[in-house]
């Protein structure tokens, strides 16, 4: 049976212990990968052993925990493509250094753009960029082809080592992660419906729990994003792709059903038992279906598949009620009916997926997110920043020729997409780099000269790599691991303190270049990026609402293109909002930013519901008639108003004229739509059309309420201070 409230602390402790175990195993695996990538080429006498080790470091810092053979093949393919591009450019510009550098800078800028825009395993584009840069031998045309092949081979070798070890030693299968996320989401759906059941008997002062709604939306978003990234790279997922599509599509429908209901004001709800005689029985039945779904995810076969039961109406009781009461009853009846249908289909898919039984027929396809987020401003900025960084580093290389030669340019350029528009401050980069040197330099002076056996060297490298990947997470681990690559480990070691200090100075120059490019040509200050992303998010929301009112196909395409970025923008908004330093803007700023994030989450959930049910709403004659009579662009205009923080800051006002009378506008909407009630019988609208119209009406009111909550949260944030130009 599903866990009770009393079980939650124990479950939390179990999850924490499991996470610690996963972290330990991941550090052990990646450390072993790096040691093998170093030691095998050295044992075989292959050149450029550090290239293979650096490839492992980059993949481990940017890739996912769950790896597969398909990902390894794609990464090798990316390395091969990079080698082909690099050698082709060398052949085209053998004696024209500036032309070659210009061509390479454009290629790596494009790879950086795709790295940021691609929503799957983007390490493929990173490796393409790395190999394209690495095949260049500092302008030496002699032996350029052999040098490029060797670099490309060692990069591919590093990919192979990482893939083999990650896939065989404590393998983390993508399907297992997907099942865990799906089971967690099922628990959130059950809890959300339980809140509706509680609301039926709650006191009038019982407030809605928005935190639970946000948790539901977050779990669903995590599941959908995870599935989109692994559905083409896992054999175990591909085998049951029809079932998985049905599960993900069913979850999307559950969100579309539950999210609007959870956002209604329960204190204003009517007594549903008065109009729906079997309402308590329906609640109990649906609750049992949710529990059965959760039990199936835990690996227990259901003894009996529950069938839907019809919703009973008392039509005469509704005859004299207000249109909002009818809307509430129709919405609740629609909710219970749709929930039963979706849960039956989900159970059929689960029985086939988990137990290979049942009469499941593949058909449903989830509405997936785009593989590429085109025309995203942050992705374009990342490409431009990579281009600028390349030329800054190239100028330093041409003028000073630091140790490592062109590798300095390679590292500067490759690291830009990893740290660009991620919550990593220049101070953190400097500290991590210094910390890596603090471990590496004493080892260079006192430890390495004493190591005489390959096992001793391997143990040292393993300990260093394990510390780096266990203590630090994500791309920031690279800057600690760079200390290992300053040592210049090779079969024949020549110890020279002057050389190692020059190498250290070079890496600090690398850090300085990255710090400069965080401010030029685009800023990476959290507060300013937060304000920028905030405006972009609400403009994307406006484009989502504009789709139904656009008169041309081109305009609809443009709106759909931009509205599809909302999830990515919202994730970035949360990420940068957490990095805003409250000491500069007041102690209440972090709380205000968090409240704004929750309000945006709820708005995003409502817009996802609108997107999922758009076709159904557009086919409704009553809704089409309502749109003819009522100017439905108000919600879109309100989104555009919320996005105008720059104008508010410039004028010194805290509130716009449009939002000052928002309550009046809400009243106007309801008043104008109320006239349609009198036309139901005359126009011949059937019962289903009327019910869906009221569902649509409630959903529009929910969006309006979400916008009002965003507006209230906006007033607390000091936008003029956030958008100040500070160095």
C-alpha cells in the first residue's frame, strides 16, 4: 500500500542514504574511467594520453549519470565529425592562419549554440567542438593530418573507456530512473486528488495547498524532461516504447485534469452532493484507482481492474443556479469522468509494461517537448560568447604563446558553454582552480618524484579524481580537476618548478579570460539575468495565449515557436533566482523571488493545461461563439503588462494602469460571458458542449487568478535595484 504520512520521515532518510550511495558509486566510476584513460595509452606508448583523460573529465562533468551504448556511439560519432571538420579546415587553409581561425571560431560558436539549444545529451556537440580545436597543431602544417588523427583517436578512446565502465560497473539504467520518477509522480497525483476529497468535507476556511500543486508540477516536469532525453538512447525503453508513451501521455492528461481543479477556491465551491447524487462514491472509487496505480509501480499486480462508473446528474437542481455554480458542477463532473477514463488506460499500459499482461493497444503519444529550442536568446548568446572567447584566447596565444600552445585556446573556448548562463560565479571558479592547484603543486614537488611504479601513479590519480568528482558536482568539478592536468604526467617525467609555475599561470589566465567573458559581451549577473528571463517568460506566456486569436498561420507558427520555450525559461528563472544575493537588495528579496517562482510555476501549469486541451476547446461551438462576442485578448495583454518591468523601473512606478483595475476586469469577463447562458437552449448546444464550455470558463478564470498572483508577487520585488548596472 502507498506510504502514509507517518512513513515520510523514514522514506526521506532512505532516499538521502540512496542518494549518498549513488554519489559514492558515481565518484568511484568516474575516477576509474579517468585512470584507465590515462594509464592505458601510457602503457601502450600512445601519444596525447591527456586528451583521453580530459575527454573523460568533460563527459563526467556534463553528462548524465545513466549512460548507455547508444550515447557512447553518438559521442564517438561526434568526435569523428569533429576530426573530419578540423582536418578539412586545415586542408582548406594550410597557409592562411587568420582565415583558418575565423572558420574554426564560427564552427565552435555553432557547436556552442547547439550545445545550449539541444535538450538531450548535448555532450555530442561539445566533443565535436573539442576535437575540431584539438586537431590543430598550432599552425604546424607538417604532420597535421597524423596529429589530427591521433587527437581524434584519443578523444574517441576516452569516450569508449567512459562508456564501457559506466555501462558495466554499477550501471544506472535510464529505465530505472524513469520508473522511479513515474512512481514519484503517481504519488503526487494521488495526494493531489486526496486534497480534493478533503475539500469536499473541509471547513469553509480550509485554504488550498499551493506547495503541493507546485510539487506535482515539478515532478511531472522532471519526468517529461527525463523521458525526452532518454527515449531514443535506451534499449529497455525502446522495447516498451508504446507503453511508455501511453504512460507519459496519460500523466499529461492527469495534469490537465487536476491542475485547474486544485487551483480553484474551495471556499466558493458548491455542495456537489446536492447536484451529483453519487459524488461520495465517485470520490472513493477514483481514490482506489489512484492507489491501485501506485501499488502497480511498486511491483504488485492488481487483483482486479477497476472499471469506470457513470456520473449521475440532478438536472432539475441546476436549473435555477448561477452560471458559476453550473460551471463548478460541470467541471467537477468532467473531472471525475475524465480521471476514471485516464486511470483505466494508464492501468492497462502499466500491466503491459511491468507484467507483460493485459490487452494494451499502443496508440497514445505524449506531447513531447522540442528536441531543439530554436531562436533561444540564451543559446544565441552562448554561441556569441564562445566566438568572442575564442578570439580573446587566440590573441593571447598569438601574442604570448603560453605553455601548451593552442591548447590554451581550446580549453578557454570549450569551457564557455559549460559555465555560460549557469549559476557559477567568477569567485567560485577562481577558488576551485586555486584549490585544485593547492592539491596538485605539493604532489608535483613531494609525491610524484617518489612514485616508481604504475600502480602507485594510478592510486594517486584515482584519489585525486575521486576527491574532485565526489566533493564537487557538475561543470564546477572541471576547475578542480584542471589541477591534475597541470602536472604534465607522462612516461618520461622532467621536473622543473619554473615550468609548472608557468603552467599554473596559464591556467589562471584561462580563468581570467572566462571571468572577462562573463561580463562581456553579455552579463551573467544573477539579478539582471533574472529580470531578463522574467520578461521573456511572460512574453512567452502571452504568445501561448495569442495562438487562439492569431488570424494568420505564420503568426500562429511564430507564437507556438516562442511559447514552447516556457519550460526552459522557467527552469532558468528558478536557477538564477536562487543565486540573487539578498545582502545587496534587502533580506526579503530571496523570499519574494521564491514566491514569484511559485506563482510562475502555477501559471505554467495552467498554460500547459490549455495547450493540452486546445484542440478540444477549439472544436466546441459554444466556445467559438463566446470568442466572437468577447474580446479574449485580455489575458494576453495582462501577460505583456507583467513583462514590462523595464518600463516600470524607468518611470519609478510600481504598478501599471492596466493592473490597477484587474478586479474590475475579472468582473467584466464574468459579466460578458454570463449572457451566453441564456442562449444555450436557443442555439441548440448539446450537454457535452455546455459542460466543456464551463470547463473552459473555469480554466480561463484560473489563468486570470494565476496572473493576479504573479502581479501580487511582482509588487514585492525591487525591480529598479535588480536592474541597476553594477560591475
